[in-house]
C-alpha cells in the first residue's frame, strides 16, 4: 500500500476529514477490487481504506474499477485521482494525475490538479506542474494566479509579477491579483504601487482580511499609526481570507462523499445563501450520525434561517442535550426563544453560556442586544461594555453599545460609540443613520443630509436610508427633495410602511402648496390603515390629515377620534394623545394641518 500523505492540496480542501470506524473488512474490499485479475502494466493505486465510511470506500472502488476497465482512459485515471485527493489520499492521487497527463498530454487539468495537490508538500514540483498547466491553457485565470502565488512564495518575484500582470490583463477587476501585485511591489520597496493595488483590492473586495492586514503593515512602515490601527481592527473583525474562484478545480468536490463532505457542501450552500440545499446536505449527514451534536446544530441553524422556528428549536435542544456545554448551540437557541417571545427562556440560555464561559462575546452581545430591545438599557450597557473590552474591533458590538447608551439617556457616550463604529465600518447603515439623526437633532440639517446621502450611496436598496434622507430634507424645508427621496425609496421597497407614511404625511401637511397632494396622501394612508386593520394610531393620524387637506373634515375628525381612542389605552403615549386631540379640534374648526 502506498503511504498516505496528509498534506492539504489547496485552500479548497483545508478542512480535515474525520475517520469513522465502520468495520468494513479489508478482505472484502480487496476482493471487490479484483486486484489479482488486473491487466499487465502499472495497476491503479489502492490506499488503505480501513476505518472509512462505506460511501467513501464505495466511491474509491467504483472509480478504481473504471480505470481497470479502461486503462488507457485519461478521464478515468483523472476521476480516480480526484476521488483519492478529496478524501486526502494525495500520494495516490498524484500517481493517477501523472498517468492521466501521460495519456492526454494536451489536457491542462491533469498537471493543474497535481500542482494544486502538491502546493504544500512539494512546492517546487507544484510550481513546475502549474507552469505546464499555464502553457497548455494560458487564459485560464485561476491556474495563472495560483502559479503567480507559488512563484512569489518561492521568492521568484520577477516571474510572479509577470504572471500577476498577465492575470490583470485577463481580469482587471480581480481583487486577488491586485493583492498579489501589492505584495510583489512591497518586496520591491515600491510603497506607492503597493498602496495603489491594495486600495483597488479593498474597493473590489472590502471584506478580504488579507488586504486589511497588509494595509496595516504598510501604514505602520510609513509611520501612520492611526491608519494602521484602523486597518488592523478591520482585519481582526473579518474571517480568514477567501478562496480563488476556480470552476475547474471545484469540479473535484463532486467526488467527495460521506457525512464530512455533506457538511462541507452544506457549508458552501449556506455561505451562498442557498439554505434549502444546505439543509438537505446537513439532514443527510445527520441521518448517518443522529447522535452528533454538531449535525443537530447545523440542521437547527438552517431551519432557523428558513423561518421554521419550532423545528429548529427541537434540533438545537437536542444538540445541547448531546453536549451540555455547547455554547454556540445555546446562543442560537436563545436567539430563537427571543424571536418567538419566550423571553425568560432566552435569558436562561444566555446565562447558562456565560456561567460556563464568562468571556463568550456572542452571548454577551446577544444578551445585551436582547435587553436593549426590551428597554432594559442600563443592564444592556454592562454586558455590551464587557463585549467591547473583549472584542474591541467589532463594529456591530460598538453600535449596539451606542444604542444602549442612547436608551439609557447617555447621549455623549452613544455618540462616541457611533464614531467608533464608523471608524471600524465606514459603511455601517445603522451607525450612519444614527449619526445623521444626532446631527438633525442638533439642528445641523445640512450635515445630516450629507450623512444620509452617504448612507444611500453605500446602501442603495435600503429603505431606512431613503427614509432618513427624506426626513433630513423635510427638516431643512426642502419638501420637493424630501418627496423625491421618499419616492425613490419606494421604488426600491414598494411595501415599506415608514416611507409610505412619511410621503403621505408630507403630501398632506407641507407648508408649501406645490408639495401638497391630498388625494395621493389619502390613497397612501388608506393603504396603510387597511394593512393594519385601522388599528395603528400613527397611520390613522396621517389619514385624518390627508382628508383634512382634501377638505373632508368630517372624515378627518372621525379618523382622528379613532386614533385617540387607541392611544387613550396606553398611558406611555400621553404626549401623543395631546397632539391628536389638538388636531381633532383643528379639523373641527375646518382647518387643515400644516406641519414643518
């Protein structure tokens, strides 16, 4: 038997497969392979498969038998190589790829697959194989990028730079290529070129951790400590770097079988937001290992994403039964309990996590955010401040802490956390709109409008960004631009109730006659009231103002009265009740409402 090499071939196959003893008798396996009946010549390799899942053994045997039946088929040898590689039999896979390359010397895939498989265990030979693959197919970008990366790692900067520049010609918008060029420029001490390529890479892929890590190093080399700290913080908040988009290499994943490969494919589907397919893969893996806490957890999380909360809770509860100290499962269970209104159960799950792991940032942020939504702002501040101390580079945690401070009445602390959020994540929609609202409340409508315009640029489909922009224009008494902002938002999100209500209110109550349109306001407000069964005092208030604008004051008084009856039942809305009563009297006097 050939010795098994545990080296990983590429970033596509970096998760180790766990062996599961299944009791497949090796004698039966060998008999099925008919090794004594092989034709003359070099036989295809057969590794030690004892201890593997039956699905993996069957796949390797099937692919090997196909080679035995067609010893001169490059495709059969290549498929066997792929089946061996994805199940971590790298040495045996290389034998197959080499034989496929002998049989089909013009097919770039075989030296390419072999080169990728050897990148970590034998980088010198891997580079030679990748060069051969690029000569055979000079326009296949992933092969050229991998070759350039390998050359740069080997210190062959000139050759690496040449291949990166050819890659850039093939795809000028490839972030990985710009990152490679920035590295070669840094080695050549061309800091200006390095920064130019890094900024382009950041523009093309702002969530690439490696880009921000290298930016931090370059800024620090230039003595720019503040910029370096910001880049480091952004890098720390991002997951490890992504893989190269490689359709040819990705074909190998189809050879992966067994529960571990079902988990991998499920993870890939989940990352691509194809949650139905992810759930299917995870369920198949769970069928093989029903007592696996991780399998129960993964099925539960996908069900939660799909909105199947009751099923998700059952699987997550099973996960924590199987592994009591499974903090991640408890955290997700708490999130689900919070979502469906089981507040005490949610609180209990988070407390259990924190009892075992006082520094669990996920639980601290989850519980803190939960308390903010329940109006317990002072308690929330304590949890979120601990989370920020433990993970100072997480923008979302700073934003939640800002919300807690704002709710607790500490405006200065809230503003400070908003600015910290935007240092770490300049496009954070919540922080941008919060900053704009702070500016608006301070009477700085022009600054607020600029901030809201930024939010719209960064988030062109976000209803809240357009809504706040419209509010900013309205506060500046620029009603035409306000109406345009609300309408632009409704083009993106036609059913958004805030945009609809604010547009109706503007059309009904604007001080400027050219901005008023009572009939349109009535139509918009009626639609909102119908949606809410005429139980929303806010929408009833808008409908009353719209009818007053059209001169139908009896209807205006009627809807104002309905809003008053609803609000009278809520002592927390006493101030709003006074407003509604004043408006009703205005309509009784047969006067429309005019509002700044």
